[in-house]
C-alpha cells in the first residue's frame, strides 16, 4: 500500500478544514503544540498505539491519518440533509427546509447538515459559488473557524468567526466585501446565533 500524503500533510489538512490553531489541535490530541509541530514537520513519527489514539481523537482511519490512500473514515457514508441555500456574499433568509440529500463520511449524520454557497465572499478560503459546505451543528466557535451564523433571527451568512472584546467580527475571505460587526450581546439575547461550524467542502466537477 502506497502513501499519497504524510501524517504532517493530513494533520495540516484537518487543521485548515476546521480552522484550528496548533494549541487547539494539540488540546484535542492531548499533546502540547511543540510535539504536534514536530509531527506536522515530519521530524517525529508516532508509534502504532499513538497513531491509533490520534486517529480516534480526530474521528479518522489510522491509515488515512498516516497518509495512505484509504477512506478517510472506516464507517459507511451517511445521508446528510441539504438545508436551503446560504449566501456567502450578502445575508439571505434562512429557510430550514430540506432541499435534498448528500452523503458524507460522518459518524453522526443527525449532528451535521449541508448548505449550498452562492456568491464569492469566501473565495480566498477556497469556497466557491455553488459549493456544498458540510457543517457540524453547534452554537459556539473558536476564533478563526468558518461558521454559519444567523443574524437578526432569520439572515444566514457564512463567514470566518473572530471575537474582539464585546464584538464579533464576521469576516469575509474576499477584500471586495466588508466584514460585519455584531455585538456580543446579540448572541446572548438570541438576535444572532451560530448554527454550525464548517468541517468540509464538497465541490461538483
């Protein structure tokens, strides 16, 4: 069996997809950022038991994590609903109705959903018009993660989440668009809320 990548490459890919820092990924794996950095740079190779523990913490197949050309997860692909369309340029009305279904290799399909992107405000993050973005249902996010956020109760937007003191900056990944500042108090009152964090991108060829 041949490798198509490396442990470091796979770790970088997972960190980029979820917008995780070395500190955040290290916390998930139960190791300090310095040790993680050595794995990413290829300066250290994990023992079999360590690789298995890392893969379990990340929800991926150990061989995939080590760079081999195998399915990312060992479980069967699950059907995940596509909930409406999300506008990545300007906010749009968020309709929580199922427009269709797509498959994803997730263990808990009920905790995930797809949204289809229209617009180009996230183009520099590699997210294009027409892409399907897989999101994990959650109402909190770490700085730097890409989130689906409801603003004023009904407007949905896909942006990078950045907290700045008593404000939240919803940052586009295209200099043509202006960032949106939302008071942190709006998240506390429910006027704004995170509905999911992006974990994967699906593009139709």
